[in-house]
C-alpha cells in the first residue's frame, strides 16, 4: 500500500505532510532504530524501514530529529501499526501507524509541524 493509494486517503481524517528533514524512528523499549519518518499528520505517521512490522502492533516510538536541524527535542508517541507494504525493490518496508497516545505538549508540536509544512 502506498501513501497515494486512494483507499488509504479515504480512511484518513487529516491530510499527511511529507517530511524532508531526517527524522529517525526509535523503538523506545528496545532502543532499536526501526526506520525514517516519511510523512506525518495529527493522527498518524508513515515510516520506511528495513523490516516489516506486523499489523496491529502496539509500539512506543520516539521521533528523533537530525542534529543538523538544531536542538529539536524528540517526540514520544504510542502507535498502532495499520499496514505494512514492501517497497518496489523489496529491500524496505512502508508502514502506516495511527497515533494512540501522545502528550499534550508533543501533540501541539506535531500540530505546529504539519501546519508549517514543509519540514
């Protein structure tokens, strides 16, 4: 499933914004880097990683901004994976997540990020 797939767009309540900055996605419990942020909305994120993530997985993630972007604090979110699709070369995987837990402060930061897109 690709971000431009019509059925995915129809399910979304808010538009996602492409991310041009390097934002690494870290699995908080394990400290493992699971991929890079591709796009974001107030309700969810899409990442590209090198391993598939099972549908309906509940995860605690940290969005870690590239240090060249300045000292931007990490954003912590609880998410549920909705789908995973291999890339055209089968070397990477796209995964869509729904945000199920986020602090008020981080939610406000995400809202500001998407309203001032591009990132």
